[in-house]
RNA sequence: CGGAGUGUAGCGCAGUCUGGUAGCGCACCUCGUUCGGGACGAGGGGGUCGUAGGUUCGAAUCCUAUCACUCCGACCA
C-alpha cells in the first residue's frame, strides 16, 4: 500500500480527552475517531488491527471446535422477557422502538437469542456437544465510557455459547474454551492470567476472567508470580481429550489468582511475599458456566439416551477484540509510539523512501514494494514527498514491527537499512537481502 | 446518577471578567530554497464562536434555556 494513496490521518498533537497511552496513540496514529461518547469509527489502520485480532480469535475458536454464525445487533424485547432479563438488565441496555411501536433493543449480549436458535433446531443429545459463536458489535450503555475503545459503549465482541447434555459435558466445554483463550492471548503476544471472577448479570457459579497486567488497568488483581512463566497450551493439544483439557485447567488454576471482588486475603498472604503480585489488570476475556439458567426459562431441551427430556447445560465465553486493540497498545508502546506484535501489526513492513523523486531510491523502493507484495507481505510504503524526520516519526508512531529505510547515502553502496521497531536495532543490507529477509514475514 | 469542568478552523489554544463585528501555533493550498530523525521564506484558503431565545445601536463576550463532550466517584467484554 502506498501511503500517498492511503487514508491515514496522523495527528501531531494529542486531542485533550485522551488520558491513557492506548487512547492517545490510537487517535494520533489515525486508527479511530470518536463519533459520540463511547462510540468510535474505526479508520483503515485501526480496522486492519481489529481484523487481525478477530482472525486469530476465530482461528482458535475453530480449533477448539466452536462453529461460527452471525446474529443480528438488534433484538426483540420479547426474547428477553422470556428469560426475565428485560427487566433485570437495567439502563445499560439500549432500548429502542420500531415504527410499529414494537419494543426492540440493541444487543448487549446474546444468550437469549442463541438459546432460541438452539431450541428451535436441536432435539437430540446426539447433536451435542455444540458450541456456536459469532463476532459482532455489542452495545452497552455504560454510565461513564472512558479510555477510548477500552471502555466504549459500542464494542466488538466474540461471544461463544456451549450446549451440553449435563454438567460434566459442560465442564469439558468450559475447559476447551479456557484452553482456547490461553492460546489466543499467547498468539497475540499477551500474557493473560485466568482469575477467579464474579459472574455479574450473566449469572452462574463457575467463571474466570482473563487478565493482562497493566498499570492503566481498571481491575485490581492479585496472583502468584509464577503465572508469568507458564507456557501456553501447544497447537497440537487434543481438544477432544477430557483429561488433556482438564489438565490445562488444573495447571492454570493451581496457584492463587483472583480479582478484587473474589479476593481471599488469607489465601493470598499464605504466599511468600516475593511470590505475590498485587497489580492492576485489563480484563480481555471472561468465561462462564451457568448450567440451566437460560435453558430452564426458555425451555431448551434435548432428548437424552434415556428417552427423556433434559434441560441443556450452557456456558458463554467472551473476548473483546476492540478492547484487545487498546490492551495490546498498553502492553506495547514507547515514547515514539505503538509497538505492535508481528501477529496483529496493521502492516508487517514499513518502507520509507527518504528521497522521493530520486531515480535510485524510487527504483529500489518500487522493487522492494513489488517483491514483498508478491510474497504476500503487507507493506506500507511511505512514498510521500515529506522530510525524513516526519517519515521516521510517522512510522514509529504507527508501530510497524519492521522498517526498511531507503536513502541515497546507503543506496550509493547498494544498501538499505532494516530497522526493528521493538529493539531499535538497525542493519545495512543489500536490496536483495532485505527482500529475502522480509518475504518470510507473510 | 451525584460532583467538577469545557464547547471559538482538522488538532492544540488565546480572546469572555471590562460588549465594538475573530486571532495565534500546528496542519492544509501555491511558489521557491531545502531534505538521513517532525525545515525556512513569501503568498493563500478555511470559522453563522455548540444550539435556541433574550438584553443592547451593537453579543464569542451579558442573561435564560437547551444540547454535546470531558474529568472524579458508584457499575462493567
């Protein structure tokens, strides 16, 4: 992509409302634009990140056996009256009325709708277990949205819903999602710690929040230090193995970890002082097992092997890709700007032409741009007629992991500079070597 | 929802107290000189001063209402 033909509104100054690093940098890097309180437009660069995060989430959900569908954002109030949550959910739910005066709502979550879809189509235990998910915009009318897309009213959420014949099956489904979440966050370059959590308005009795530690996090959390060293489950792990899944769960819940609502001071202080972490964290995922809370009032039943009807046991599992975009920046930035992990960077290579109009520079950049493009590498080519300083600053701000700097000085010796955004290391290599080196980044 | 505050050009701000017909920096456009870490000169474009009423010869400025947004607290992917 040529920057001169792209839409990347970079800001030199910080809009005053942005208090935390991720919000500031997302605005400055031209990723998002606020349209109303807690409501954001995702500009092209931001959308690329959001899509990459969603793709990883999707891959890991699929790997764990979940099946993607897509439910609407607007729902009928009747469905929520069945579960009793139309009254319980309160003002956080955005209620609207259509032209026929029907009560509608903008979905804050989808337990009711997925249960309706399930009960209309599934009759037999032989169709279980089933886990359906979608990645869709949610709306929760937060009292006080803040921190940009970290706590926005409209946000993107992957929500999965599992259906099992009994509690034991549901437990396995829970463990599969638990494992998938550990893998997902690890692939995003994040260390997320599962913590015992409150279930809130979703309900239920088994629940974990996945927390990444960050000073600007909204939750107060307590855990054992060794969690930071734990290795995530391997790609080859067997999601159908009950013991393997239970093993992952047991390992990752073997040490103390809890949010402030569930904090057990005595248990925490039983740890040696040097083992304790008391910090702030960002909740990037939340999983629940809630049994028959929805299947009972909404009559979601299947025939079991005994020929009788059984209320299905359910769980729900959420990850917020839009919040993750901000969380990734909180976890990876410096004075100059964002530092994306390779896995979600909007472009993997930033190509800087220091002297646009110079035949040698234009030629070398053109070749690198074309060759990397052929190799399937996303390249953002800064071909603007700008001063070098502005180009370096812009590229550092948007945080592309690999930079190729092409200028007349080094190009005189047939060389270009490769810079690693994270380490800051620079290296002079030939044009061909740069292409060869970076074409593996697809 | 309680408390505090802000709305003036895309962004950051001055002007409001003490009414006189809108300004600064950055960004943007043109020309020239520049160019390895956010250049310089000259010229130029862009604002019904959040909105609606009112007071006044005259309102960004005073009064009233209203809307939006931000921050601090209680709730949450």
